[in-house]
C-alpha cells in the first residue's frame, strides 16, 4: 500500500485521537502505527481484508520471508512428530543442524529487513503463531542458507500431498545450511 508522507501523518494523528478518546473501532491504531513506523504499509490490506483496497504487489522480501517461514514451520512440525529413532537419524545425517531444528531467524546486523518482516508477520499480523515470543536475530548471516534450503524444500513440498516431511526429507533440507565449500 502506497501511503504518502502526508497520509502517514494523518493516520498517525487519527491513531492518537482514537487512543485519547478511547474509541473502540475495527481499525486498531496500534497496528496502523506499527505498520507505518516499521515501513510495513503493505500489511494494512492484509489485516483489513474487508476493505476494498486497490490491488498491490507483495514486496519481494515479504514473499521470500513467507516462503522461509512456511519451510521452517513445516520442518519443526514434521520433526516434532518423528519417532526417537528418526530424530536420531536427522541429527546424525544433518549434523550439526539436525538436533531439534528450530528457526533461528535472520542476522540482525545485515538482514534487518528480513528480520523485521518476519517479526512483523508473526507479532503484528498473527501469522505463524508457533514462532511468537522468539528472538528473530540469528546473529549470523542466514539468508543464503535459507535460499539453498528452499531449493531443496520446494520440490519435496510439491509432492507431499499434505503429509509431513519424512526424516530423510528433513535431513536433506537441513544439510543445505552447510555452505557448499564446507561439505
């Protein structure tokens, strides 16, 4: 959603009025403020789907973060349902990343747009609630490894037919976290 600087100011002032007057409406002033201050105005039509906003293109970084969160959500859910023997297989095959795999986030110094987008999707848009309460800062560059993981995950996911990932699938995907030069 393209919002001019003047419109941002008006929205922020209206949000303050809502708070000051105790207005209880469908539009959440805290969300509007958060979307503006974090430069995530693309999210306003996502939150308020009943309003007929103009069609807009989802920013590429948002699409990529959604893919990454989808992948990690599937990895974590599938891993939880594995037998102990299968978990040991994943740990062994995908070492050092196979033991209780969890989404580690993005680098807070170099991947701030990705980290902020993930945090906004989870904490403000209430998507991927399984990641709520997590620190999205991995403290190391992650996006390249996630892209490698996605290149393995997407073809596997296409053929799953709503089934969980197998231990073999999880191990194949997690192995991609290791840089090719270090294998």
